[in-house]
């Protein structure tokens, strides 16, 4: 053992009387619905509502059939409805499929450098249906999983740079935490569930721009539930698997300097009231939403000829630029992670919904010709709320005529934590997302039930969608 490694190990043992892993277990074993900050409840209801919406809009994506026919259906268990359909599968497989679909269009909510609801909601709905959990249990499990995600994420918040997808790194841990709460595991077993989930965590950044990116969320949802089930059955795991110098936090750390020693804030300071969800109005990586919206606003009322645009400069956080890797996207998957596509869509299309995120649109000659005009300029200022972002962004558009348009600082957009969607705005997205799977009345019934999810006697009362998975 090296002197440096031995010194770090001794330092940790000297200054930590308890264990972060065991502290998490104690929190999960003790948290109740009555403990939750009342102000987070509307946000959690919106998370369930929005996530079900993006599952339905993504139900016909290629990843749905690949996962469903390859993994979800063959196992034979009939524990939970698959994406609220009449098809029943094992709960972990229902979570796998719904998670993969929820994140398939990148239309799901965002926070903590990842996509918590695309992991937590599928996992919780599936396991809660199998266990017979009520709405209060469901919401408590969601908040507990969210808090564990944030407690781990805050200890070293730069993961993309090392090649990790934070959604699947922290999602497995969060889903295991939620599963432990739903099962009412005692502290030692709840700690074991999260420790086990550490070996399920992963997900490569290099898979962004493909079906695998969405599948990461499904893997995390299934892995977390399996970890909780294994812990309930007596599977052992490292008692300090998270904070050990060779454990979870160190393994995923970019600079290998994670916070291994500070006390857990779980149950003492709640993260969700300050690290709120960002709900999307566009099915792409959130990192390009502000510049897209700012450009649309800047060009409002103008009929712009894209050939007359000389250049567009977008200033945004270095972490954002790192993730927007496709300068010349050729597919809808690549366009989700292209700042160039976001600006082209703003200038040429004026909108960026599901129909615009199609291969035939991305490959249009006028769209392709615009990409070289767009330059992303990284800035090193970062938002304290999420350091991957810069506090603001700006867009400078130059015409060949010499005219220059400046967006000014763009700090927030509708759906951002500081500008949450109204119920009617959320309903508008929900109805659009469920248009192919539900009638107007069916959609409204489902929406209204999800908006009071914590009052449900069981998730089994959520209506079955009979229009999907009929083969």
C-alpha cells in the first residue's frame, strides 16, 4: 500500500466515527411521509405526472421493442403492469422498460446533473404495484431516493468529464433507496441495498447520442430494485461501500478527491426544496434549452432567411459544451446533444418538439448547412445549484448585412426551477404526449390521478392503457 493511500485511509478512519453507508440506511429506515417538507409535494406530483407523459410519448421508440421483446417479456413473472399496459411482467423488468422509454426522447425532467424521475418513477410504480404500496409510501420513496442521489452527488459533482452518465451512476443508488423504503427495510438492510446498488452503477458518456443513453435510466431503475430485493433476502455488502477509499465515491470521482468524510445531511437538511426539478418543454438535452429559447425570443416577429445569417455565437458553461458533442448531427439521437441543432431549429423552424426531432428533419439540407455557422464558446463561471451549468447563457447572432442581435443574459426558461410550469402548462405537455395512447377523457383521468398521487390507496387504481403492447 502506498504511503499516500494509507494516509488517506487512516485520515478517514480517524475522523469518521460512523459510516456514510450506515447513515443512509438509518435515514431510509426512519423517513416517513409526515417528515417530508410540504413544499416539495406538488413538485413530486408533477414528477410522476410528467414522467408518465414522456413514457407514453416514447412508447413507439425503437428502444421500447428491443427491451420489451429481448428482456422484459421472456422472464414470465407477472408482478406489475408494463408501462401501465395490460401486459404484466416482473417488477424490475417493468422498471427497466419504463425507465428506458422515459429517457428515450430526453424529454424527462433534469436535476443534479442527471434525470432522477426517469429512474425513480418507473422503479417506484412497478415495485409499489407488486407490494400494494399506497400513495404516501410512493411519494416518500421518491423523496428518499432523490435525497440519497443528492447526498452522494454533492460530494464530487463533475462526472461527465470522466466519461460517466450521472443518471445511471446515481440512479441505481436512488432506486435502491426507494425500493428499501417501499419494502420498509431496517437500517442495516437498507444500507446493504444501497451498497449493493453501487455495483450496479455505471453508464458511459460515450453512449450519448444513441438508444443506450435512454437505456441507462432503465438499467438504473431495474438495478436499484434488484439491489433492494437482494438486501431484503439477506445479501451482504460492504459496510462502508460508499465512502471506502476504494468504494463508490472514489471509483466515480473525476479528480479522485470526493468528499468522503463530511457528515450526511440526510433528514437534517432537505435537498429537494433547493435542488428542484427542471421540467422540459423540448425533447433534447436540457443544456441547449436556454440558448434555443433565447434565440426564439430574440427573433420573435422576424422572418429570418437563414442564408443571410453570418454566424451565431453561444456562450454557455464549459460542462454544457462538454456534453453537447455533436457539431454536425445526422440523426435525431445526435441532435439531442447538439447546440448547433438547437440554434438551427430556433432560426429555421422556430420550434423544437417531438416532430422536429426526426432524422428527416435533422438531415434537411437547410438545417445541415446552418450547423457550421454556430459556435459554442465555453465559459468557466458555474451555477452553484448545478456546476455543470453556467449561471446564464447568451446568444449573439450576426447577419451578413452587418446587423447584430444580442440575447442578453438568459438565466431561466419556463419549466426551470425558478419558473416552474403551471398546472395548465403541464397538462398541455401531458395531453400532447398521450395523444397517441389515450383519448382526451382517458388522458385527463390519468393526469388528475397522478396530480394527487400521494392520496391514492394504491397505484393499481391508475387506469390500464389498452392501446399499447397488443401483440
